[in-house]
């Protein structure tokens, strides 16, 4: 358990700081207000940023273990984009005044018979914006540095079976084998120790 002490402490401190920063962002959002369309979207952006910060806290807490932040494309497309479309639609249809294409989204919502549901959900503007940022943060994860950096794939060289080889390849293999045999014989001949004659030679005996 001791080896996780630094990791757990780092994650805990990171989460506490993220929660404090998210709270500060929410407070700043209340100071912006929703009197105009521009103020409304500025406030929603700040609230979404608070959700993003809080979602990234557990991921950023692993920096002490040599992890790197990574965006998951599949999670972004299949998880975040649908949430962004639905929550963004509700915010666009219930924004104050005659905001950006507000009438168009209201008309489409009435045509689909969803305006009642959208009106009820639109009462929670801040929750929807916070959820957008929160889901965006969950599309990111922490992976080891070696996994975060793509490695170029090296094609494996595999020799074809003997029954699929051409005659040229077979002749080349045979020639290579013969050359290797010759080199082995030459190396063995050179490795033999020199012969040294001990005692009197035959010429001395004849004399």
C-alpha cells in the first residue's frame, strides 16, 4: 500500500484544487448574469469550463506516475458529440430573447412535439452546460508516455514456405548455403593448431 501513497496524495490534492477552481468559476458565472444573449452564452461557457476542470482532475492527478493526457477519438465521437447536440439544442431553443437562431430551434422543436420537454429541461441551463464540460473531460484519459507516442510499425519479414518459393529463390538459397559451408571449412582450417615435430626428424636418422 505504501507504493501508492504519493499517487493517492497527488490525486487527492489535484481533485481538491480542481473542485476549488470549479467553485470559483461557478461564482464568476453568477456575476455575469443572463440579461442578454451574449451574457447568457458567456455564463454557460464558464459553467461548462467548471465541469471540464472537475472531470480532468482524476486524470491530471496521475502526472506523478509518468502518465500523459490523451484524447480518445472514439469516446469523443460516440459519447461527447451526442451529448453536445442534445444539450446544445435545448440551450439554443431556450436562450433568452431572440438569440442565435432561437426561433429556428423553437420551430423545429414544436414540429417534433418536443417543445414541452425542452422547456422543462431548459429550466436547468447551468446543469446542462456543466454536463457538457463534464462529459468532454471524460473523453480524455491518462496513458503511459510510451503508449501516447505512436510507434511506427515495422513489417515482419517472414520467409515463404519451400513449396511457394520460386526457382530463383531456391537457387539463391542453395548458393548461399554452399558459400556458408565453404566459409565454415575455411574457418575450421585456419583454427587448426600448427603441427610441430618433436624429436629427431627422419633425415637425421638416415644420416
